[in-house]
C-alpha cells in the first residue's frame, strides 16, 4: 500500500468502516474464506447477525460462548461479527491478538445507557457493594466492575457472591429485576435498558397467543417484566435456541432480536417461529447496531485488517479480571463451551 492509500484507508477506518470502491462482482463468501485461511483469522459471530454472516463464521454463539472462544483461539486475528462491547471483551481476553470489527459504529443501546463516569459516581454511594455488570457494557465500565455476567450465567454469578454481600447490578434494569426474582437477592439496579428488548407489545403477543393456542412464548431476560411474566421459557439466546430444539411445542413466539430465528429454523425445520411483534409497525425487533455489519464490510475489514479495536493498557489490565472471574465461575458451573 502506498503511503497516501494507507492514509485514506486510515481515514475511512476512523469514520467507522471501510467504504471503499470494491468490485461488485466479487464473490464475497469465497474471498472471505480465502482471507480467513491466508491470515489465520477466526470469525466469531453473534446469533443476531445476518444469516449470510452466520454461515461464514467459525463459531456462532451467545455472549458467553463468544467470549470463551475469544479467550482460547489460536488464530492471529479475531474478526468479531457482533457489536463493539463484544469485540472489546475479546481484546481484553486476548490482548496480543488483532481484533477487528466490520463496523466500529456497531454499538449497543444498553451499553450506552451506562456511561462509566456517571456509574463511578453512582457506585461511590454504595462503597460496601459488590459490582456485577452484564457483559453488555463498555470496557471502561468493566474496570469499575468486580464480576461480569451474561444472560446464560447471571443466576450462577449472583449465587457465587456470599449471601452477606450487597450487590449493585448494571446496566440492565430488566435483567436485574428478573435476577432479584430468581435469586431472592436484594440488589441496587442501574436504570438502563436495551432498545430492542423493550419494544415488544404485550397486547399483540396476547392476540397471537389466542390465534395460536398451542404456541409457547419464549423471551430473553432483557425484556420488560410484563412480557417475562407470560413467558413459558426465559433464557439467553443459546438457551432459547436449545429450548426450541428440546421442547415438544411446534410453534414458538420469539421475544428477542429476530436474527436468532435463523438458527432455530435450521435446527428445527418442521417447527414454526413467529417473531414477537413490536409496539408499532417498524422492524424494531432487529438490532440496528448488530445489523450495521454486512458481508461487504466483513470483506473489507478482513482485507485491510481495519477497523481495529484498541484499548489503553490500563483498561485491559483492570477490566479483564471481571471477565476472567466470570469465565471461572462459568467453567465451574459447566456453562457455555468447555
Ligand atoms: P446473549 O446472546 O448472551 O443471550 O445476549 C444477547 C445480547 O444481549 C446481545 O445483544
Ligand atoms: Fe445491545 Fe440490545 Fe442490540 Fe443486544 S439487542 S446489542 S443489548 S442494543
């Protein structure tokens, strides 16, 4: 690459992704597979990614599975087809590897609802509390956290904290309320939420249930309590997927981001999956952040190895303990991938 060309690439990268003129006749799938081999790269994709990206990934999973993969991979480059906090987590767990994200602006409304400087002040009011943070938070917030959790291991993480210890839970108020109910622990909650999981309409779900009396409502714990109280099953994305494979029902109303339905249909082609309807007419149960990643951006990001996730050393040093502790508790409980 010439110096000027490199500068142009860097500039585009700073804007969030590489919008370069690329040959539209390219077979992106083939090119991506070639680059993966050439560069010893691994593609980790979340269940909310477009199906074509999921199909190219070496591993498709939930937040826990993805962080377990990121911690143990032997690849030189981790290509994270997910959102920013997930790629940051991968960087903290594998700081010597290059971590790239197809679109740097693929953020998370839940992570954004808890800015670290505000949380620091909030935490000062509860000096004797243990801080448990949902992994959907910034790297800086992880530096203020004692132990992280995901929706797969949240109950076990809370239960790993001695009963006499008080707890702050951040940033998701819905998952927090669900955990208070499940574990009986009293927790101080940060008032954050995910824009996608707060969009579901109880009224429209009830109408659907009348139309499909044998259907089961399955929901992610990021949903609001009035949705969760009617759910037949509540769980993480991998939990929901597993439930649809093992349960005898043949129709499921799915209250989480619609991307997971691709794997549900693949695993159980004879079952019917209905996305839980949102409050209005928009496609709001698709996460606009997750969907920023496209096949084209995946290709340019692997070709130029940009945009890259970088973090200050102190953030990695201080923040990684909260994730490593989470992985230790999960391994003891036999959760996620071995
Ligand atoms: P899990 O895949 O860990 O259930 O969480 C999903 C999520 O909130 C990502 O937005
Ligand atoms: Fe964040 Fe919600 Fe999108 Fe998940 S679905 S990445 S919690 S905004």
